[in-house]
């Protein structure tokens, strides 16, 4: 039993591996603002899966193309990446095509931009004029992903690819392969139709060795017609998974036993390390719980203080209401006393006296 079989028993089955890959693929793709759309090469957005870019540099180092044609510039990050790899290899130049690239575009001595549709005759003539007959050409298609446009690109650019080089069709993962199921017919559907009549292009599943790729079945190696009986991919629906080699014949004897014990000791040592790591995590969690308990205690104290302040405020409100009622009662009593005075005989007498006095004064003034 190997370490992987011991530690990950649920991932030994091919279907379980495929399901795990597709789930991570969906998570990585649909969190694009955090992952692939947030990927930069020398500060320039690339909008690529970094694992695919790693495969690109492996292909460039192995096949050493003289010319790389990229359909779909966008910000120019992937074009700059390819030009930098060519510079490191000391060979190759890049032509990147787009109708409306996002300015400003990065510059490099080995990089040139062509503006226009990748399937237009004008761009095609301009591109062919820049490429020598004997030069080795690699093509990457990443422009309009609609089925008809991709099919038109495949029909045009496959002739440009040199034997032994690659035509890379990007974003074959959309429309449910396994992401973006509502995209509609796209690169994968165009590829299925194209491969039915082009046996010179072989799907190279070995280029999917890193398990996560945005280009499933999209690495097309150009071979001589009839040179490979598996030119058309016989297992279009399968995800490439490295196969485990068959176990060696059983070894009998003391040496085999020692090797087995050594393997077990390594597993035990690893498990001890894992237990130590878990213990550290548990201690960290205990400290975090203690910290949060302290925070909760402080919150309880704050709540109790606010409760006391609320009670004091309620008492003050009640006292104010009582004072208001007392003032209202005093006002009513004064009004009642005043009404009693107005209704009394003495008040009427005093009122008549003051009226008589006022009339008398007016008569005296007239008499004078």
C-alpha cells in the first residue's frame, strides 16, 4: 500500500478522481475574479490558467517554433509571456491578432500586434507575408468562442501549423465541459466537428498532465497523415488521468521485509508529524476560543452597563412624568379656585365698585 492509497483512499478510483478534478475546475473557473482573471505576467493581465501557461513553455522548449500566432490579444499578457519565453530560448517571435485589443499593450522586441479579425482575408495575407515557407509555426486560438467562428479559425489556421508543432484551441471547457453550461455551442463543439475530417491533427492528452486545464482536448499536435492511428481522439469524453504503473512482482525474503518495514516507518513518521501539526492547530484553536470568551465577557459587561443606564433613564422618565402630573394637578386646582372667585358675591361687588368709580371719574372730567 502506497502513501497515497493510505492517506487518500477515496481518490484511488478513476471516477472519484475525475469528479474531484471537475469540482475544483468549476470552483477555480467560477471564482475568476480571484483566480485566473486575477493572474498577471510582469504586471500585465493574462486571463489564463497558470497551469496551461506552464504547459505552453514546455511545448516551446521542446518544439522550438520560429513563429507563434495568437488569435485573441485582449490585454496582451499571454502574448508578452510567449515573447519572454522566446527571448529566454533565444528563438521565436509572436504575432498577436485582435479586432479591439485593450490599450495600452505591452511591448517586446519579439512581439508584434496585428489588428483585425482572425478570419479576415486581409489579416491572413498580412500574416502569411511575415512567415517564411520553412519556418516552424505554432498557433493558439483564443478569440471569439462561438462555434462557427472557432470552426472558421480551425479551417484556416490548421494549414499554417508545421508538422510536429501544435495548434492549441483554448477554452474548450465552456458549455459544460465542465464549466459555464449555458454558454452555448463553442470551441469543444467546433473541435468535434473539425476532427471528423482532419486526421492530421492528434489530440495530445499528455499535455493535460497537470489535471486542471482550460483547454481539455485542445492541445492538437500536427502529425503526418497516417503516421498515427489515433489521430482522432478515441476517448473524447474522458479527462486525462496519469495511470499508476502495475505493482512489481511480490518480493520474498528478508530484504523485501526490511523495505516494507522502512516504508511503514516512513508512514508512521509522517503520521506523527501530522499529529503534531494537528496538536498545534488544536492549541491554536484553544487560544482562539479563550480570546473569544474574553471578548464575550467584555460584551456581557457592556450589556450589563447599558442595562443599568437604561434602568436609570427609565426611572428619570418616570420621575419626570410624576412631576408633570403634579404640575397639571396644581394648574387645575388654581383654575378651580379662580373660577370660584369669579363666581362669588364679593367678586361681583368689587367689579361693580370699580365700574362705578370709572364712570364717576369720566363725569368729573367732563364737568371740569
